[in-house]
């Protein structure tokens, strides 16, 4: 019962947030709606017995990525910038019969693929539900045994991203003639 | 109610929303919002298949690495966007036509 309430709430927040990101006119609002959508995804992880993933999602996205995005929006002109408006009205090639027919064809193909995948997924024999237990200990064991190469590579990736972001974003003066 | 196809449908909606954001918006930061939505859709699929199909936590590991890579990608991408804004005074995607100016 509690699972179902959490699932429905998280699903509504996730899909509503994603749709609001698409249809919001203000980029700052879109970023906050993205935050809501990521919270919903964390709730979905909680319904999937993935407690460590839910915590990581909240820490990394809500604490890091969305704040970074908000700072980037504010540093690049904020909401006064004209390209922060919804871009689809600016494209002159859209809105005629050709694009609508192409969109209809794409919708038919996508719905066919989705129906096929969902039918197969429903036909898969679901094993018994996992018991509610903490996954942190098992995940830690897997990270340093089976997946240790990917773990170390991700640390190198993070170091490279840190140094690279600092190098790219540093202000360069003209007299430096880099 | 809580079955695999419902999670796949939610992930599908997230993916399509991210795709529409990436195609329709002309702001580079907004395009990165779309990338985040798409990466979340992929990570959600891994976690859902882990619970309902194979149950050996490898999907959780891959979701974890997706989150790590998304964070690194956001840091580097936003650095590039800020540098681009310093050079071009614009963040319209159609202004980004040269690798080196």
C-alpha cells in the first residue's frame, strides 16, 4: 500500500517535471522543474529497493548538477537572454504539412516499438520480489571486487573532468597569446 | 500496478521529453538539461531490470556509473558553455559553428 502511494507520487512528479521542462518558457523555471523530476526518479529508485542509488541521486543531482546548471544560467545572461525563450517558435522550417506528416510517421513507429517492448517485458517471467534489505554492503563489495577497473577508471575520469573544467573555464587575457 | 512495463513507460516519457528538449530548445544550457533527462531514463531502466529480471545488483552498479558520468559531463559541459559565452557573448546553439576562433 505504501509502496503504491510512493510509486504513484514519484511517477506523477517525474513525468510532470519532465513535461514541465519541455513546455516551460523560463529557463530558470525549467531547471527547477528538472530538479523536481530528479526527485521523482529518486523516489522511483526507492520503490525499486535501490536505497543507495536513491541517496546518490539526491546528493549528486540536487546538490551538485542542478545548482551548477542554475549558476551557468545566471552566468550566461539569466532569464533576460532572448534565447532562453522556447526555441520552437523561432524555427521557420517547422509547422507546415511536411513536418507534421514526418512527426506522425515518427509517432507511429515509436508507438509500435514501445508496444513491442512493453509486450515482451510483460511476458518476461518476473522472479520473486527481492526482499527488503540494504544494498549498500553488497554494492560496496561489488565495486571493489568485480567492477574495480570501472571504479578506478571513474576516479581518473572525475580527476580529468575537474582539471579540464578548471582549464577550460579560466579567463584568458589577450596579452597571454596562448 | 508496480510492474516492469510501468517503469519502462516512465523511462520512455523521460527519454522523449529529453529528446524534445534537445531538439526544440536553442539554448546550450537547456540542451544540457535534456541530456540529464535522457541519462536518468537510462539509469532508471537499469534499476528496474535489476529488480524484476536478474536481481544481481550489476544494474545498480551501472546506474551508479551513469550518475558519476553525468556529473562529470555536466561540469565539463558547463565550463565549455561559460567559455563560449565569454568569447561569443551568446549561448544560441546556431552561433556555435567554429571549433576555434
